[in-house]
């Protein structure tokens, strides 16, 4: 919920700490994370478009 509030308010988002970290754990344990990969791609794109992520 907090990431959505940040996005709606144009504030910097903690995408890497909250979503990228989960993706990285999957890679480290050699477990596929297709849902996280898709969510991360969509969230990053929205955030970049709205100026909340670099």
C-alpha cells in the first residue's frame, strides 16, 4: 500500500528495497520468480513515467 501511495503522490519509491530484493533472493537460490519479474517491470515503468524512480 505504501508504494501505491508514494506513486500517487509523486514521491520516490522504494522499489529496489521491496521488490528487487525478492527477485535477487530468487536468483541467489536459483528459484524462478516470474510473477515478481512481471510486477517489477510494471512498477518500474509506472514509476519512471511519473518521475518517482530513476
